[in-house]
């Protein structure tokens, strides 16, 4: 009998291993565990924000769902007194199920239900292009109003340092902006409209054009941001310049019959500088210019060059600049044989009246065809230093320059003045073409 009872007991033990396991790992129902307030684990973060209504209802349903399982465990000797106690306290919430843990992760940043409909705050950058540079900053919120002052302003509306007073551009440094930004929008820049007054008929230069070029003479404004913001003004000035070139070519041809009339775009220089091999990285030229000759803008012939630049820097030049080796050798060969022909041209009284005496000035002063930066300091190779025409043999660029004031450029008869200067240059250009070609 004893053996039979033991075998039945061993059989019952094998059939319910869960009961044995629970008895070893869990306290028995008879033992009473003192209720203590559960402290949050340092590794876990507690919620410090109010719990939303939807989350509260989920917590209650979670508690109800835990009661049947507790009763079932008590029947098998499995009790969780500590978990029940912490749930009753309600101060700290630590979910027991995987579903509740997901709820905590998704709602960890939730707030009271009255704030649930608000759009989360996002940051975005804005770039404002105006005046002398670019202003950058950040704005928060789904819709933000930006307002402020541009560079050059101080408190109280007083002009700041570096303010430049150019007609039509006085608001460059005083500009204020007041823009309502929608979600996903940013201030990329401002485009200034072209002047609506001060237009002139074709064949003339307006004050608007000179004012635009004056801005390009200011280093802070000769950049791509400022130029892009004032592109309408540039397009207006460019159109006016093209119309002027179309008319002025007739004046050139009247003074020099060898100069053909070509489409303006074929003799106009672009305003963009080639900065690839230059230490000066200024992107834009400070003038409008054209070059023409008996062969057009390009070629080996002596050329006419007209440049319109504000602040009395406009010029009309004629000659050759930095010629190739073959051209300069041909010029020197002709100077050796018939220098008097060339001296008669540059020594003509009318020519001297416009361009000065045909001799080297003091301290490299530019005068007549002399004084250019590339003029040799010593005799050229193959010639004696006491050669009677050593001054002409030292020349590399052979050119003359006449200057115009802004008042002359803006005058109604500026085209006639250009024609008059070209007529004085014409004998010099023809003789130079003769000297740079083979005999």
C-alpha cells in the first residue's frame, strides 16, 4: 500500500510541474506580504505629463483584464502581490503586457486632450536677400510672421554705417519686411522691380542705367545675390544698351567707312567677368562696353572700344592691346623703316588736342600712345638702346584713350560726340592696321 501511494504521488507530481514550480518561486497564499509603495526603477523613465483621457481608459481596461489572471494564478499558487499593490497606488504606471508598453511608447509625449488637435512645432530656415547681403535665420511654428529691418538700419530708424545714397536705390539699407509664412514656406529672396520712370528713346543712355552700374562699383553689392534681386533693373539697362549700340554703329560708320554695321549682340561684351585666372573674383563688370573694327569684335585689326561707366569713367579707346608676337614684330619692323609716317599721325595737332603730346610722360604718365602698363622698361631684344625710335620700339599695346563725363554720356548729343572723337581716331587706326600687316 505504501508503494502504491508513493507511485501515485509521483505520478501526480509529474502531471503538474507548474504547481511545483510556482510553489518554489512564488509565495504561498497563506503568507502575507506587506504593502509597500513601489518605487520606479532608475533605468525606467516615469511620466511627468498629465495622462490623456484615452490613455486613462486604456489603463482601467488593463487593470480589469489583470484580475481574472490573478484569480487563476491564486488557484495554482501563483500570486503577484507587488504588482497589484503598485497598480492600486496609481502614482507610477508600468505596463505588464506588450500591448500596454506599445501604448506608453507612442503616447510618451502626449498632453491633455485639449492640446491634442494642435500641430506639432517644426523649425524651418528663411533666407532674405536684400540690400548689401543675405540675412539668415530660423522661425518656429506652423505659421509664423517675420518682420524686421535690413542691413544699414539702427534703432529709431536712423541710417546705419555704410549706407549708400544712389537714386532709385535709397531703400536698399532701410528695407523692412513683413511676411506671413505658411507651413513649408521660406523666404528665398526679394526681387526689386525695375524703375518705371526715367526712360529715354533708343540711342541714348539714361540715369537709370548709370545708377545700376554705380551699385556694381560697390564691392558689397557686386555679388550674385544682389544681382539676382535686381535682375529686372539689369534687363532694362541691358535692353537700353543694346538699343544704343544699334544706333551708335551708324555714327562709327560715318566717321570710319571701314567699320561695318553688325547685330548689337556681335560686338557687345557680356557683363559677366571671367574670373578663372584672376585673383579678383568679382563676378560682374562695372560697365557696359562694345568693341568693333573692320573685322568686327574679334580679329587682329586695330579696334574701337566704347565703355560706359558711371562716376566719369566712360571711355572711347582705339588701337591694339597686348598683340601677338607676330603682330608686334611686324609693327617694329615697319617702325624701323618708316617711323615718320606713324609719328606724323600721332603728332597731328587735332590728335594731340584729344590725346596729348606724343612723348613719354614723367613717372609713367599715360600720354598719347605712351604710358601703358605693358610698355617695356628696357630695349627690346635685337635693338640698340640708343635707337632713334626706341620709344616706339618699346611699345607693346599701341592705343589712345579719350574720357567722357557722366554729363556728356547723359546728354542728347552723346552720339554726335562719339562720332567726332572717332573721326579723330580714324587716321591713327588706319595707319596702325597698315603697320601690323606684312608689307
